[in-house]
C-alpha cells in the first residue's frame, strides 16, 4: 500500500469515526463519547482510534466539525438555491425542519444536544460550538435583513428575529424528540406570525 493510499484510508476512517461520534453526541451529548465505545461499535481497535484523535477532546472537536459539514450540506446550501429574500429565509427554515424531523442525526439537532453541556465549560470545545452557533445566528440574521431590505417582510430587528427563530427551532427539536407530530407545523405558523405573512 502506498503512502497516499494509507493517508486516504486514514482520512476515510477518521471521517467514519467522526460521523458515528456525531450520532452518539446528538443523543447523549459530547460528554457521552468515548474512544472505547467507538472502537467497539465500529469494530476498530481502540489504539487505532487513539492514533487518529489522541484525546477525547480532539474527538469531540472532530464530531462538531463533521456535524457542521453535514448541516451545511443539508440545510444551508440547498436554501441558497432559492431566490434571495423572504423565499430564501423560508427555504432555510424548511430545510432546518427536514434536518430535525427526518432526522439527519440520530438524536435530532446536534447543537440542541451539545450546547447545554458546554455552555458553562470554558475550553476549545465550547469555543467551537459557540462559534458554530454564532455563525448560525448571523446567517439567520443576514437572511432576515435581506428580506427586510427587499421589502418582502415587515421591518424587523434582524438579530432579535434570528434569536427568536433559533429559539422556536430549538423548542421544535425537543418537541419532535418527544413525539409531537405537530411540531413542524407549529414552527411554520410561528414563523408566519413572526415574519408578518
């Protein structure tokens, strides 16, 4: 096996481990991850996983990175294909509903499961999760702002509206996990009321 083949194999294995870690974390939080558990579930050696990640913290960071990449592909990028303004904002919300309802990750929204564990714990994992959440809020605020500028929705405070939308989506994720079959429709009704039409 050539060096390039070994590197490619290592990258694939790392991605596979990180993706499984995302599913576990979406159910149990990032503190529920362990190298031994992943080795058992994926039928890999614990030492091999340790070689790839070195520490549990590195595994947690890799899981957050993998979750962000999948979220971007499933929610953010498809919404960008819709005309800018209110239509794109609504498409973003619809893609988020699908992301949580389907769900993309075993436990629904990755950040709903992981942020509460790290909101008061300083360190690299908190900083990455906070950065991802802040970027999401900024993205929502930007979509609101563009829709307001286009005159398609009433004048709103973009940052406050992004905060409100995120709160509704987070609550919907919890409701979906608890079996509320009407959670998605409640989100749609709330968004319609919030955006004024």
